[in-house]
C-alpha cells in the first residue's frame, strides 16, 4: 500500500481513546479524535501521562497535536510537547519540494508524502520507513513487521493483527482489528513498558 493510502481508503475512523498502564496501574490517557471527511480531515492527538511516587509527581508527559490531512497527505501540523519540563513546539506545511517542518532544531524539509509519528491510527503506519517526528520535528526512522493474527486480552475485536514497531525513541507492538482500527499497543519508552488498553 502506498504512503497515505490507508488514510484515503478509510472513510472515517472512529475516535480512539486508550488508558495507559504502567505495571498494571493507570498513569494517563492517549486519545485521537477525527473531524471532517476522508479527503479533508482534522486529526487531534492528546496524550497525558503522569507518574506519582509517594504522592509526588516523578514524571509528567503531555502532548497535543492538530494535523490537517487533504487527500491523504499532510497539509499542516501544529504540536506542543512537555516532556517532564522540556517543552517542544512543532509546526509544518507543504512547500514546493516537500513538507517543511519547524521544530526545536530549526526548519527541515522532508518528503511531502510522509505520515507523522502520531499516525498509528492509520493502518498504513506499519508500512512506512520514515515519519515526521510530531514531537520534536524532523524525520524519524521506523521499522515494522507483522507478527501474526491474535486476540490480546482486553481488545474489543475478536480478530487482530500484531506488528512489532521500532523507532529511535520507542519500541513495542501495535494491534489493528480486521477493519484497520488501532485497538491496542505496548510501548517500551525510556526503559518503561506502557500498555495501551481501550478506555
């Protein structure tokens, strides 16, 4: 499937909401909401994580992003990330020779048909080798391979496909149901294992 094909072919994904668990305890949420039609869609991502130890906040992560997609291609992105006090802001829009992303490291022009690191909701995500880094700007490499069909505990579907995904920042697994809906994940981030279960 070509880049973005899943976004064009998928008429309207349902909004996605996960509880994020660390060691079985809830530490936050990850939500993705959609507005518009398949050929002109707004995708909003909101991630809120907080780890408390003995009533003290040991770690906090917040990410909000708004992406505009036109005909399966990214038309704009604007995001803000607070990674335990380190704040990153990213914006981007198409240019003649690709897509210009402005992040903490300055402007960077990438290919115009890339998905973003937030695009796990799009089943074409696991067919990419490069992504736009929605949290810090620039490009991000991705390696993904299918593991097989299974039914993880807590998934809302009786038929899912699991993929192993690796980037320089995270590694783990994502599951999609037979309709291409993202239904679960397990990510290894900074030495921690986070489980995504439907909220």
